[in-house]
């Protein structure tokens, strides 16, 4: 049993190692995405700093500082979750483009292990990017984390990552079923999740039907909980109302995402869609 | 688990390496177009057996169904009807065990183009449970044997010629020591010298590693040179099967080209030209 788990972890690690090697070879693109992430986060922070000027009035510096942190927590948490979503959703599309999809699906690797390996690689990349963006933004904008509860924030991020993995695995099905337009569909899902999850504003300002969508997005709870932890120092007990819904979404979305993926793989084999394109 | 399956199969000498029974596969068009978009029957009730240690050549023009058949045997497609077993294991029910016994070389090299040959092959080895150190040793040995010098092994694949990429693809398949190797037009696009090197290596693999090989080709010379038995595939159907001598005796004598013409009504080169548009 232990040997089998070890063997599966070894197989999963193959995907982590491959993705790290690919990141090194595509280093110029990685720098592009990093710079893009830093610039986007900085721009959002500057909107916060300029809010009193834009609104045409004066504002308490503490309130401005709070607004900046409110926006930064949203944008960096979203960057972290978004990277997980994008990379997992691109799992199939990328291999189609490289032309390796048939070899990956022919290999004697259980699909769960394959996806677990891709999740590991994705988490490594998302953590690296998020830490680098936070460090770079802190150089330009004063970030007051004196009240932050780091433990609660880390737990929320971990739970959020797990919840997003399930959603992302479900979205990776689109490129499996629609060889040409599947990835675009996944990006639309990501865009809708961004809109409804309260990344830059409280979800209470959204129209009623969007609030229904925000209710099922794990990002809503993670971002809300992160703000409580980092702005107000909420501990694990205090963030529990946001933690448990994210846990529930993760507990449902991962097995559901896996099941849908396996169904889509069988469908792709029946219809001849498991092949390279591009 | 993989070792147990291999040992059991090695003990069962009489099991066919591959047995396909009345396998059919048709593809529907993605969208119904007025006046077009007909369902294409790529493989039509094909039954064949490949015996352990045999090199079986599947000969056919472009669009005859060769690649579809290979993709069915590789677990990348599921048959509409019929059954396929590899060393007695059902390709659908025992999919993971079957995958441990097979590997495939397709007409496209199919690699992560920015990774080196070594990186690609060590990754492939990991997927088949070959430890990285063992992979590195074997990769150097196999690639040297295929005429690739050491410095080229560390260059990104997209810097290598098409012929070299195809040799790396062949090395990938051999690295995992498959019991059944599916070669889908492995020498297409290679120069004469590379073609000969690959053909020699295929024969050596069978002789040295007890491998069974199913080879598709539209090269009559390659089929005659390598295959113990040949099956001729025409419009998705297996129209003849036997050793080159048996085929010649059964179908009016002469060369393999004459046999192909007798069975299909066309020369192979002409069939390639006219059937190239037929999707499979």
C-alpha cells in the first residue's frame, strides 16, 4: 500500500519536474507573466492611493491605507487562484499544441495521478509568482500588515487552492471536448468567476443573479476570509464562516471535476478527439 | 504490478501478443454540412493476430485505416464494435495493465520541443517507472546506437533535424522496453541512411528484447525487409494476410507491389495520391 502510494507520487512528480523544466526553457514568457502580474497589482494599489483625489475630497490616511490593502489582498489572492485555474485549464490545450497529448494519455499513469502531478506543478508556480508579486509591490506601495493573522491567511489560501483545483479540473474538460475552442470556453468561466467573486469590491454590490453565482464561487469565500485575516487580524475561528464553505466547495468540486474529466476522456476516445492539433 | 504482469505473460508462451476481433471504427463529422459531412468508416471489421516475437507489417495507402488501427491498439480510441486484447488483456477492461506493455512511435515525433532529448526521455521514462539514473544510461546507449552524438542529446528538440527527432521518438519507445511496440510509419520522411539505421534497430530490438512489433508502412520495400507477415489494409478492411511468399503465391505471384495491385486494383503510389484526402 505504502509502496503503491510512493510509486504514484513518483509518477506525479514526473509532471512537476517536466513543468519546472518547461518554465526554465520558456523563461522569457515567465518574466512577461511576472511583470504583467506586478504591474496589474501595482496599478490596482495606485487606484486605491488615488481614490481621495479621484473622488474629489480628502480622506483619512488610515482609510486609504485600508483601501489599498483591501484591493491588494483581492488582486494578489486572485492572481494566486487565477494561476491555478489557468494552468490546470491549459493542461490539455498545452499538450495538444506541443503534440504530446497522445503520449501522455497512452502512458501507464492513472488519470488521478496525472492531474495530481499537474496540481503540484501548478501550486509551485502559483506560490512562486504570488510571493514575487507581493514582494515587488511592497517595494513601491506601503503595505500595513501589522494587524495580519498570517496563519489564518495561509490556511485560507491552501483551502482556496484545493477548492480551485476542482473547478480548474472541471474547466480542463472543455479543451478535451472541443479541440479548437475549448480553451476559450475555460477562459470565459475564469472571467465570470473574477466578476462574481468580489476581487475588487464586496459581492453585496452585485445584482441579485450575480450574487447567486458568487455564492458557488470558492474565490468569494477565500478572498473575503483573506481580508478578514490580513486587514482585521481575524484568527482561524473568526474566518471559519468563510473557511467551511470553501472546504465544502473543494470537497464537492474535486471528485466531481475528476469524474467529469474521466467521462470526457472516454468521450474523447470514442469520438477521436484525443489527438494533437496545431 | 507491472513486473508481475510481464512475468505472467512471459510464462504464457502461446498467448497472442495482439488479437483484434471484428474491430470497426467510424468517425462522424463535427458538423453536418449540406451536401457533405458523411460518416467515415475508417476501420471495417478487421480481425488479426500478431504472435509473440513477430514483426507484423500492416501495408496500406494513405487513408487506408492504418493509423486509426494503431490508435485503437494504443488505447487512444475505443472501437465501435469488436474486441482487442494485448497478451490476453482486454484493452478496455485492463487498460492500465495494457499500457504498461505497449509503446508507440507515430509518424510525428511529438515531443516538448523546447526540452532536450535527454529531458524528454527521462520524463518519458519516469512515466513508465524507469528511474532517472537508469533512463540516462539507457538513453545515451540507445541514442549513440542510432547515430546521435552526445552533445546533441542536450539540445532542445526543435534544434534537431526531423530525422534526428524521429530517432529520439524511437529511443523513447525502446527506453521503456515494451513487450508490444506499435510503429506507425516510423521511417516516413527519413533519408535512406536514417531509414536503414532505424530498420536495423527495429530488428535488433525484436531479437535482443523479445519484443513483438506491429509496423504500419506504405513502403513496400520496408514491409518486405522487416516483416515476418504482412497484412494489406484497403479502405479500412484487411484484404489479405500472410508472409510475403504466401501472399505472392496466393495472388498471382510476382512482387509485393503486384500483390497490392491485384488486391486493390491500384499501384501503392497511385492509391496514396488518390486516398490522401480520405480522413482516418
